[in-house]
C-alpha cells in the first residue's frame, strides 16, 4: 500500500509543479511581453524565458536540497537528470587522447561559448556542416566533461557520433571521490606513465531533435543503441593504429535508461571497453 501512496504523492507533486509553471507562463510572463511586443514575438519570448531561464534555475535550486545518489554508471544533465551511460574508457595522457581521437577521424568539440552556439544555430538553419560544433555539458564526478569529440554522419548536418570523457583522477575531483574510485578499480596507475589518466566516457549518436521532458528546451534525440557507439570508437582507434590493447569488462547488468529527451531512452549491455593508447 505504501509504495502506491508514494507513487501517487510523487505524481501529484509533479502535477502541481507543472500547474505552477503553466500559471507563471500564461498569467505572468506572457502578459508582460504582450504589452510590449507583437503576439508572435511575445509567445516566443515567453517560451525562451520559461524554457531557458526560469525552469532550469528552479530545478537547479531544487537540486541543492535533493540530489539523488546513484552508482556512477551514467552521466547527468546540469539539472541532475540521467543522461548517457558510461560505456568506453581510454588510458593515456591528455595529449595522447586528443592525438589518438584526431587520428581516428574524430573532431575535438569547440568551447561552449555564445559565439560558437550562434554559429551552430546558423549552420543548422542553413543546412551546413559544423564538424567541431560545441557539445552540451554533462556531468560525472561532480564536474562537466574534460574532453568532447564528435564525427559527422555522411548525408546529414544534424546527425553525429559523439563522446564525452572525464579524467578519473581523485586530484581533479573535489567531490564524489567514491565515484572516481568506482572506475579506478579497473585501472593500475603504476603500469602507466605518471601523466596518464583513466578517461571514462559516454559515447552516443545524435539522430535528430526532441524537446527536453522537464523544461521544453530543444536537444538532440539519441539513438537507443549505445553499445554500437562504443564499438565504433574502438574500431576507429584500432584502424588508426592507436591502440596497444583493449579489454571489455562487465560492470553492471544490462539496463535501459530514460534520458532527458521526450520519449527518449537508451540501452546498454552493462559493459565498458577500456582502451590503452599507444
């Protein structure tokens, strides 16, 4: 009986939050813009303010008080929602990782700045390719990714393979050190260069656009099959002759993960391939 009551209480809480946001948008934010600009621009301004301003801020305030603890099998959005599973790891220095991925045909993503985001929007609207477009920030070990790489899919300017990497080193992490040690149990630092790290990554493939379920922002829809993305990176590195060895390890049972995109879900076999770079 108690689990049923708990589910009902949670759903009512979500409903109340949704009603509050609708009230705020319809009776507060929209009237403010409607009195100053044409109706179409007022609607667009209301959407931007709510989706990219008020809702994300309130969710982040909420996460200050409630931040769920989970095994670090996946990274999260800035708002704390589940995102891509961890499915690949590299062993090497910062320079080795960049050189190896470049040799394998992957582009280092540009910094996520207003100018680069504007360029990304313009190239998307014009149907042009931006091979090193900035990637959104996802979080693991309490921090955003250290490196991001991508490679386009022929015949499309919006579909792409991409991967984010985090250096699993306690010295680089101010919090969630136990999450770092969860992954370092598969790594023996004494066998490698003092400047080498274990870089754990989340590889996935963009296949289109979809609204984010909790704030209505636009984001990329991700292909559910994340295992094939892991295999692609290993295959590309091996073809570029940048691997000195690799091993695939089972870290969890296969699971399905509902990500932030509307109707989006990801599947993983619970394995991670650890690649040692030359």
